[in-house]
C-alpha cells in the first residue's frame, strides 16, 4: 500500500519540537508520523538522531512487534510532554517546574551516552584564509556516542531532544502556528520575533489567499 501521508515536517528549528510535531494538523487532517515501528525508524533517521547502521540492525534483528511497542512508548512520551510545552511557552522556564519533569529524568537516567575523540572533518576545498584558520584549531573533536544495546534504547534520543528543548531554548519564543487549525510548534528565531506560520508554503500561503479573497469580497460589496 502506498503511504498517502506527506513527508514528516522538520520546521520547528528544534528537534524536540519536531518530535512533538510528529503528530499534527498541518492542513485539514491530523497526520501521525510515528504510527508504527517502521515509522519510528524512518523518523529517527530523517531527524538524524540515530546512525543508519544502528537502525538497519534493529530492522533486521528486532523481534516481531518489538519496534511497534517502542513506537507506542515514543507516542506516549510525546503526548505526555506536549501539554508541558503548551503550559509554559511564552515565558522562560523556571527551576520550580523541575518536579513536572521527573518522569523525563527517570527516563534519561537509563541512557548510556559517552563521548569519543575523533578526527575533525575538514571541507575538501578551502581558500588560503580558511586553511590558515583551521591550522589554529585542534584537528580533533569530541563526538557523542551511545550504546545501542536493544531497541528500547531508541526512546533515549527522543528523551534527550526534549531535555535539550527544556534546557537550551528560551520558551518565551516558542510559538504555535497561527493557522486556524494548525497545531505545529516552532521556535521563533526571527530578528524581530515576528514569525507567525509553521511555514509560508503551508499556512502562510493559505493566510495570504484567505486575505486576498476577503479583499475581493469587500471590494465587490462596495461596488454594489
């Protein structure tokens, strides 16, 4: 069967919010992008949260129904966290909300993340100035790794994305799209903090079309 859903949306400027947007009403109908284990693996790959070789291994070796169960856990985590965002967006996060996040901390304590020192990747083609700048920096960087011991660990990068959202983003600038029925969330990083739409291609153009129709209707009434 052909998947009639649109491609997952990554428009939030925050992976944590993109995760919350994995169920949304970008148009007239609600779309669920993590309906199954297969969906979850595809979404994690597109979000860049899990290496492809890890996902391929779980696709090959997971027990029947195991990935679907993990996807259900992901949906439960997402649906639990969304009300927290709606409750607190529009103002900075205060330490007093920590108690509300205890279930997330209980999940994060299971993580086995570590770092490794690796060679810094350098662009193949660089001008003399850029090459000179690079020589001033170490040729090594550290990279986060994780022990992917079982499919259960797939929930951990999702939890981490929510922790990053809480700790790294100013909730003052988290918005919900102003489209009449749109539920998509985003971080407003515009200079004047005036972003209104999830994207111009979706709700922005619809708003322009609606405004145009309204102007035409007003003009017609005035001419009669």
